[in-house]
């Protein structure tokens, strides 16, 4: 049957094994996550500073925090989508806004994961996920996590296709479509 199983669907198990990318020719192992380097509004290229250098005025970008013009506060987060037949979820590493108040709460609990207010907080997804989102911003619930894990995001609009997929999951074939769109899909 090759890489495709019955009815032309990729076998879910193959997504967890070793596979060679048709675009970059790298050998990948396991379920691949996709990640945005910075929020879409970031206009200063691909240079990050250390987290500990955080400045709340002007522009700042690190692995986990972003401040734009000293008035927009963003955090790196994870938007997860279940995949039918897999225990592990597929994830987009992306950025969400937070109010200054919630950004400060996030900073307070960042190192030890002790958040007195466990959320959810509200924010705006700040990356276009081409297979789901166009230019229209999407509001999200932001759930802080323990143990320095990045917050998870849920689309607020229950009727949005991404919210439906977060709730119902996607097929292995749909996951391959998403990976292919971003230039990473198994070579057949």
C-alpha cells in the first residue's frame, strides 16, 4: 500500500515514525509542529534578545515575549489540534496578545508556573495560519500552563473552522495538507 493506506488516506501511524520531507529533504521523526518566528506585526527581522532582557517600552522580541511600541504585549503560545487516531496533538507555535495586566501576571508566574489567576485570559491570535485564517483577526482564550510550558490557545468563535477542528480533531490526510502548505510533507 505504500505511504497511503486504505482509500488514499495516509496511515496515522506513519505520521509518528520517520519520514523524509518532500521539500527540505530532511528526515523528520514523529509528529512535526509548526512555529512562527514572531508575531505578524513584528517588523524588525529575525533577531531575538534573551528573555531576561525584557523591556516594556519600545520594541522587544525574545523567545517567549514580544512588546511592540511599548503598548502591545504578546506571548508565544501553542494552538493545538487533535489528530484522529493519535494521542499527541498537532500544534502551531504562534503568538497572542495579552492585556498589560495579564502580561504582567504571565511574567510573574513564568519561572515557577504559579499563576494565582489560571485564566483563561483573552487575546488576539497574531499570526496568519494560512490553511485556516485570512487577514481577519481571531480572538482566543489564553490558558497559562505550569512548568514553563507555553500557554495554550483556543479560538473563541465556536463556528470558526479552526475552532471546530480544535474540538473535533482532523484526519491524517488533513494534517498532511497543512504540512504540505507550509513546505513540510512526507515524500511519496
